[in-house]
C-alpha cells in the first residue's frame, strides 16, 4: 500500500504556481469574501490567504457580519467583477440561510470564479467545453493521482457523494479521462457491492462510509471527507486501518486531499483572464 502524500505533492504544485506567478505580467489578486463567523470557514479562509502569500498572489479578505443582506453582498460582488485589479473572487461557503447561495455563485464573473462553481463553468465541464476554472477539490485529486502516475482510462471509478463542489464535477472530470463512472449517494442501495467493483474510490460524504475489507485488491482510495470524530480527532470517510491493507494507494486524512485542494485553488488563482 502506498500513501498518496498530498502534503508533499501540494508543495511541489505550490512551487510550480509560484514560478508561474513570477513570470506573469499581471500579479493575480484573489479576493476572499467571508460572511459570518463560522470558525471552520475562518480557518479555511486563513489557510487560503497564507497559501496565496506563499506563492506571490495578492490576497484580500472581505468580511461581512452574518446579518448582511443578500442585496448588499450581490452589490459587492458586482463591484469586484468590475474592478480590473481583482482577478479572482471566492465566496466562502456555507452562507447564512437568508442568502441564496446559487444567486451569489451566479453573480461572480465566470472569468474570476476561481472555485469553478459558476453555472457557466460547471455547465462547460458537463458538455465537454473547457471551463475557465475547474473546481479545486476534484482538480486537486486528479493532480494527486497524476503525480503517482495512476491511470484512469478504462478504469471503474466510484464517486460517493453528489455535491456541486466535489462529487458532480469529480464524476465529469473522470469521464473526461475515459473512466467508467458510478455515482453513489445517500439513497444508493448495496454501496458495499458497488465499492467492491471499483478500481478507484473517491469518497466525499463526511461520514465513515468506506469501511470493512470491501475494496478491490490494489484499488485506489481517495478520502475527501474531513471532520472531527467524537474524541475530537480529525478523520475522514474511510476506515483507514481496515481498508488500507487491501488497497494499492490510499490518501490519508489529514495530509491527503486537504492540502491538494489549497494547491489546486492557488493554481486557479494564478490564472488571469482579462
Ligand atoms: N466551503 C467548503 N468547501 C469550499 C470550497 O471549495 N469553496 C468555497 N468557496 N467554500 C467552501
């Protein structure tokens, strides 16, 4: 079993991005918008800011209290769209309930949508056109698999979780690589039987869902889940101790997909469309 070392690979990617930024005429400027005081969101935003600094991307964080109106937020996004000095805009999710997330994501210019969440970018991915940006987590996962020269063509890939952020774009990106993709989610029957057929398992659920000795021998297991268990320990979707002996490659939590997501986001943030 080989560990997919996201920490190591992310450092390599960040170095590449740094070189790329250094040779660009225009310095990218990423604006991160944080609404409310969700402590996890604050940690993510700080990590993004730190990573941007590391690679020479200018970054700013705009903070709003949780009672900001949807209208005020949309106006701010419009302002950032029209600011030629701003090259990337990211609104940290989740947003408070009174704000329509889809409206906000749609308000961001697709050319500055470093998260790749805008319907134009997701739609382009769906119909096989090149989006301006691919969503950071699935793109980071492919960067990680590529680094280990893991082939995807003709392979059976099982994606667990159907979020717009990970599961759905992941499935599309695997299809683009000519994998045979099965999407699983909370209504899927016989999940264990499906996982047993997979050459590649990508789990993005946020629950301990890939367990037992149920994976195919030498399969590749990517754990996107990250949350704290009852003892406060960071853990993922995969029962590592049980699954790891039979698989070929496995990503740890922490130190797997998390750092790759940040590196992939910085790759996106280094792009300048204008
Ligand atoms: N919240 C959880 N994941 C993400 C992400 O990738 N981007 C944004 N903007 N918010 C998130």
